[in-house]
């Protein structure tokens, strides 16, 4: 009798172990089918240096690991660098270029280079996170730090309107171009601006690129929006002077400059990948 009980218990244990293995095998994990990583020719002076192209079946990128992390975790690279939002990494993370060629699995939702840059390509971003973990042995955790921020509110309708077509964002003919068209004449102080079927995040990204403040979207605006053709007189200014707050106010937004918590990424482990 005891032998039968022991045998039955053994079968239960084996089945439990088998079930655990099977469950592990069928976990849906976003990953590139094939990924080749090789070191670039020479170090670069800025951490956000990168060239990348995303097509329906392939991602080709030359970038620092710092830039790869900002793409994978939907961070604006320049803002992250200016505000120190990625810390704890070895020095080479910001200087050494790696050339990556990766094949996307069949059925991956189509995304553009611009969408990846804006943090709007979740499947590809998940693949990048797994690539960083598997090949660079990246381990990180999130932390909060106090820093300069803009709280952005929407207070006046008229120049920002819901796009008639809400099915998909506008995609420029040049895949690396911004869907937000901006022409600035620093001498006369005239700014030309227009956009069609963009997310409000595109405006926020433009703001972050022009000021060392983290932008917090408090507009509550979702969907796709058109920015009417606008000619804005911001007055003559020197190169490097940020006129984006004036432009945002013209478009109907209110910017509150203050300080507040900003989520940062802390690197716990990172290694150079082996060539393949």
C-alpha cells in the first residue's frame, strides 16, 4: 500500500514538473527571430548618437547602448542625458557604438522608425528590452528623483482639433522625419508650424528636445490631432534660446514650470556582448 502511495506521489511530482516546463515553454515572449550584434568602428562623443531603420520585417540600427535603452524603455534620449535619468552604467555605455541587424517575427504589427523613436512601437520595444537582457545581460530598476518639470495643460480649443481620420497617425514620406512640420526664422522671429493626425505626445517630445525639463502630460487629450497651419511671431532670439513654451501657449496649452518626481532608470548590470 505504501509503495502504491509513494508511486502515486512520484507521478504527481513528475506531472507537476512536466506542467511547469510546458508552461514555461509556451510563455509568449517578444523576441527577434535573429539578431546580429557587432561593435562599431569608433567611439562617439554623445550618448544619443544613432542611425536606425525599421521596416516591416527588419530593424537595422547603429547606436550606443544608452540610446538602445531609451528606445526600449520609451525615454527621450536628449532629456534623459541632460537630466541624468539613466545612471549606474559603465562609461562605455554612452560612447561605444554597436551595429545590430534583427529580423522581426512574422505577424509583428507594422511600425515606423518615427513610432519607435516616439515610444509607440510596443512589440519592437519589448523585443529590444529582451535583446538587451539576453545579449548585454542588462539588469536595471526604476527609481524616482526630484527634477525640473513642465506640467502641460490644455486650456484653449481652436488651433488643435481632432483629426477627421482616427484610424492611423500620419506617416511622413521620409520615415525618419517628424510628422510635426516646423520652420523657424531666428532673425525675424517667425515660426511656421503645422501637423496632421499626430498624437499630443509628438508636441511633448518636441518640447523636451528644446528644454532641459521633463514634460508631464496633464492635457487628458487622446487620439489623433491636427495642428492648423500657424504663423507665430515669437520675436528674434539667439541660437539655443527655447521658444517652444511660447509656441505651446499659442496653440492653446499652459505650461507650469516647477519641480517634481521624475522616473529614472538605474543600471544594476551591463556587459559587452560577444560578437556573432
